[in-house]
DNA sequence: TCTGGGGTCCTAGGACCC
DNA sequence: TCTGGGGTCCTAGGACCC
C-alpha cells in the first residue's frame, strides 16, 4: 500500500507560516524572474488565476482584491520541505521524496499495531501541521498512480477531511468516475486532447481502454503502465530516499535573463554563473559528472523568429568525470563558442550535468590524444579537490558567490546584465540568521 | 512592455560493434 | 541480385511532472 502526502499550496503555505497577514487573502508565488504564477492560495484559485499564468496578466486582478504576489524564495521552501520530510520519515517504514512538496510513503504493515490506515493518515497530517505549519492531504492506494488520484480527490473534496483510501474495487471505481481523465498522473496536455477527441472523459473510462490502444496512443510502454496502475496493478515500486533527500541523475541550472543579451562575454558570464552553481550542487551530492550540456535560447514568443529557439550541445568529457568547476568551465567555454552566433539576441542560457557517479570508480580514459584544445592539462587532482572544498566552505560561510570565477565579475556597481527580477522576495526565515523572525 | 526552472523517461535514427 | 540479429552509445527532441 502506497501513501502520497502532498503539501497544500506548498509555497504559499510556507510564506503564510511566517506572514500570518497573508491568511484569508489571495496570494500567489511567482517563478524566477517574477514571470509566472507557480503557487496559489485557495482565494487566488477562486479568482480564476490559473497555474502558470503570466504575472502581468493577473497583476491587476490581484490588486483589485487586495491580494499579494511574492517572488519565489527557494531557500525557505527547501528548508521547510526538509522539515516536512523529516516528520514523515519518523512515522512510516520508508519515504520516497518525490518533489519539494510531495512524498510517497510505504504504508505496509502500519495497520497491525496502530489502528486503521485512516487513523494513521490523520495522525501524520496533524503531526506535520503541528511541527511545520504546513497543511497536507494524504492519498492511499495499492499503486502510485491510484495514490496520486486519491490525493487529488482528497484535496478537491473538503468532506474527505484531507484523506482518501482506495483499497477496494468499489472505492476505486467511485473515485475514478469522479476524476477527469486529464487529471490522471501522466496525462499531460497532448494526451488530454487526444482523450477528449476519443470521447474518454473520466479516469474510469481511461482505465477501461484496451492495452493495445494505450500502447498506441499514450506513449508506448508508458501508457500501458499507466493503465495497469489505474486498474490496481503496481508497475512502480517505492524508491526510498536516503536522508530525506533526492539523489539526482542529472543536475542543471538555467535562468532567463532580465534583458536580451547579444555579447559573447555577457553570455559567458551567465553560463559561468550557472555552471558554478550546478557544480556546487554536484559536489554537495558527492558526485562527479562526465557529460556536460550547454544551451542558449532565443525568445520563443518572438513570432519573427523561426524555431528552433534553443540550441544545445553536449560533450562527453574526454578526461573522465569531474566535479571541478574550473575544469568544467574550460569545456563549457568551447561548447558556448560552438553555439554562439554574433548578432542574435538571447533570452536564456543553462547547463546540464549528466552521467553522475561517485568519485573513485575506475575511470575510462581515452587511449589516444584528444583534439588540441579539447582537454585541459590535467590538474593535480588532490590540490584541485582541496581548492573546491575551500571554495564551497567559503561560500557556505559567507554567502553564495563570495568566491567565484572572474568571468562573472561586472565592472563598477552595475548589476550583472543577465540577472533577472525578484522584486517581492520574502526573507530566508529559517536559513539566515539575519532573517530570523523577531517577535516583540 | 511583461510569459520559469529543474527534473524524469521514452523514442528514434545513425554510427558502430560483434 | 541476394545482404541478419542483437546489441551499445550518442544526439536530439518530445511529453510529462512539480
């Protein structure tokens, strides 16, 4: 039996823990660059503000109703998430952290000693709320897909008091009949359109399609699994997370710029900044990467431009896996030079690190000399590692970016040209001493 | 005027291997 | 003229998730 715990309006709930004045009002949290709405309070949902709506489209409406828009504050949300996950890990045999605000639970055997599953689920909700201030809902079912569906319905129908258990066929049927097919986990916009075109409206009808049809129209094996799970046949197990964190198979960092950039050096400054951050995350996870991707994007909303808007290039590092920022930067520079075209206007850039593995595994090196310029002179591994450790320690102690590559430097007091907007950011209440709440 | 970021998984074609 | 089968890896792109 799986459980799925999901924070209600997670980012807004995090903000409300520290700003009770936001209670009862329409509140939204914006994406990076204050671009789109990524979290909405129930009051904001009632105003008809859609998930993902561009901020400029809803700003006026929000103002009319004395609402608030906040820039996203990932330091706060990340820390609140860790606290929630820690509470969950305390109460069930295993937890799989699925996203910043969601976790699958292993509910196996919980009923034997501790009353019914429903009682346990309510206890989990009360505990998380009491210890972190975050309201949640819990879905329970024999498959992950059904647990997601149960959670969805628990959020939608207040009379369920935040929990729903789908452990019998009759409960499953009732629930799936009440759930639109488009709300099933794994059904995105494209598939939703296709289902509508075929007259499939509810999750129950979706569960009734033939396996051949699912394979043909819903993405091959992915669609087949989805149908199996809706019918109660598990196709995915729980993948427990160690220390309440999620080990990643890839690490990326990308940002939209605050303005259009054309100069190579500006783009290089941005890529340097993002790669430094990505490498930092890589080291924090204790891994090395051997595949590096750099991409730059033009404005996809510019109707005068032909697609593709994003150009990317990927390199398998000829010198093997590394987590050394300076080494990665040398490769990234070559990749960016390959992508960059003078005169074009770029709005976004990013890097992706793939092929992650812990250091010390046998490294496969190239037998032959790589092309000139493709490989750095091998740095002294020990000293390079020590340098990165010092870098991370300084940035941890004195704040991100205290020590950073010179390419990210900007003359004078100018803000870096690639920096985006974050005009409504709340404080890092739980992770910076200077931002601690003061209660008078 | 303004329209995010960080992930996962799958597919498909080509090059290449035995 | 006929021209296999079973793989891997790479790259690019698409769909989906939160």
